[in-house]
């Protein structure tokens, strides 16, 4: 059911602002949903000739009748402006009514309008500055914001001035309860929303940052990766179903290159070049960050490139690997995990973690080198992927066995 506005008009006198003739000015106070603005009627009256209860002049004098007729005219006009704004806009604000009555045109920014403008802008840059995944994430975030405003305020949009810290707090609760988002997913949506707020602040459309002192921390998540044994099982497993075999090969390709899904999907022959060492390298700019990734091609990677060099899909699209949609790829990976008895939730991104942890770091490749291959701008980003297996810790500590084999 649509929420009704608490619209009211109050005509009153300002006793603390007497005129030189001893009269006091008459004002109108417009109130809507606890928001208030005042308007001078440019009339004044003796204080004893004003009825506070009715908000009208007392008596039948010519001046009293003139004031009361004018008050009735103003009241009627204010109400008509209220009805017009109420019918043509989802947001009703007393200042809008006052400005419309006075003939002042003032554009007041609303959050959904700005959000939509932002999304329209990045949509034009899809595949240039933004990956399809990023564009889709902002579209989903906008949809959640619309649903929250409708759920909480029974509106389709809100003025920027209505966005405060309580809005953010209630939005977080909405995402976790009504939308059933995990904590980290909720924080990611709030960070998307925060970008829109930063745009409003930068343009002086919003004066106070609702995110000021609002804490948004991601919880540490133990993301899955394949160990050496599981990776070997997957490599040796042959599938008769062509599509499943291709998905497995694309996944393995990422396990030995660290390429994210969209980077692998767009990987072309031109991204292969001979490095200073005389060997083949993959050199690309990552879709997500535009950071450079330089990755030596390992023998298993070279075999997969050779395997698909004459694949009809690859030839038609001009790509190295036959990568299907991320959603379908993840669905096939779950099936592959079941067939291979791998008790882990495999996704296309699991391959990137496998590359960082099992293939490189646990084979003594320095984290600085891994960071460069992953296209990260800092080691801090790489640490999210970096986990040392017990076998590496044991291997690294073995040389201490003899050194500290001391009888006590």
C-alpha cells in the first residue's frame, strides 16, 4: 500500500520580527513528512488582530478581509502545487512546492537518476574501460537499490538529501535479510553504492557523506583451490562429451596461467609473443584493472593452444580457447568436480587461486613474480590468493632438522 504524505499548511505571525510600524509579519509554514520550509506572505498585521488558532486575521475590516482572502488564495495555490508535484514526481518536498509557487525552477538530484546515469555511462565503455562483469554488477546493484527504496519508503526514487547514514544501515540490513546476500556480497553492493555517493559529493549535489565513519569490512573467506593431487586427477581425466572436455581444458589453461575468466575469453593469438628469454609468453592488459600481465607459457599451456588452434569456434572468434559463458562454465565445473570426486565448489575463479597457490607459490615462485603475472598493482592484492600448503612449510623447514638436532 502506498505511503501517504503528511502535508500541512500553517499561517502564523513572527512576533520576534516586528516592523517599524509595530505590526508583525505573516508567514506560511509548509510541512511534509517532518520536513519544513517557510514563506513570507509580505503582509503584516497588529498582533492583537491575529487569531493563532485559525491562522487568520480577526474582524471585518477592509484590511482583515484583504489578508484573509489572500491567505485563502495562497493556501489554494500551495495545495494545487503540492498535488501537481505529488502526481508528476515520486518525491514530494516542501521546498519544491515553495519554489514552484514562487516560479523558481531548481533541479534537485535524486539517487536513482544519478545511479542510472552512471550505469548508462559505463555501459558505453563496456569492453574498453569496464568488463561485462563489472557492468552487470552495477546493474544488479542498481536493481537492489530500487527494490530497497520501494520496500522501505514506498517510492521509486529519493532525493539525495534523504540519503543519510540510517539509509545506509537499513540498506545493509535489507540486503542481508530480504535479499539474503552474504556479508561480503552485501559489502560489495554497498561499495558500488558508495561510488555513486562520491559522484554526488564531487559535484556538490550532496553536502554530507552518509558513509562518513561507516565501517565496511570484508570477512576473510577461505576460497577453494586445487592441490597437486586434484589438479593431476583433472588433467588426466578424459571426457567423451565435447563441451565438458572443452570446459575442463579452459579451466586447466587458467590453472597454469592465472588468467581470470574474461581475460581468458578474450585471449587472442596476438597476445602470444616471444620474450627476452626466447620463449613464448602471454602478454595482456587485464579487463578488470587494465594492469599488465606477463605470463611465461608452460608446456601444458602450449599443448592446449596447439589442441585448439584449428577449433571452428576459435577460428571464427579469433581467440585461443573455446570459452563459453561464465554461468554455463561454472555449471559444467560442478559436474566435473562430481565426476572427479573433488569435494570443492569449482568455479572459473578457482583456477586463478590454483595458479597462485598450488602452481606457483608452493613451488617457490616469489610472491612478487606471482603478483606481476596476475596483473596486480600491489602485493597486498596478491596476498588474498597466497596460501602456503603444509608440504611447502615442511620442505622449507627441513634444512633446520640437522642444524638444530642438538641433544639437551
